[in-house]
C-alpha cells in the first residue's frame, strides 16, 4: 500500500513515461495481464490507456490489472492510468518513507 507522498513521487516520475499498455475493445484479457506483468517486471512503473471503444472504465481496468499482477494503482486520470510494482532487489525508485507514529 502506497502512502500519499509515495504516490505523489511516482506520479511525478510517470509524467515522462510513454504509454505502453493499451486496453482495447476486448477489455482486460489474458494477453494484457501477461504484458502488464512483464512490463512491471522490467520497468516497475508503467502507464496504460483505455481506448474509447472499450466497455471497461480506466479505473476498473487499472484495479483489475493491479489485483492480478500484485501491483499498486498510482493514478487514474481520464483514459490513462499508472501502475507500480517495486522490485525486491535493485529497484530504480527510492520511495519516500512513511513517518513513524
């Protein structure tokens, strides 16, 4: 689970990313899940888009993909969404730490 500071950091990092995951008319199918999983393994942070002719909403698509590939939804704006799954070792993202209570 990401904190608001971590989400803000990742949103900033995602601004320069190209959209690599596209959800079409068929919705979230197995090939999309496989593509998202391998992209998250390689990049950790990916941007996706839901086409207008799709039956699913961007929020629903992002939530479904994140659940199936064990990732976090960073942001959903318009037809685009950002997903994040940090690597256990050698992560390229240094997330801000949550404050201790």
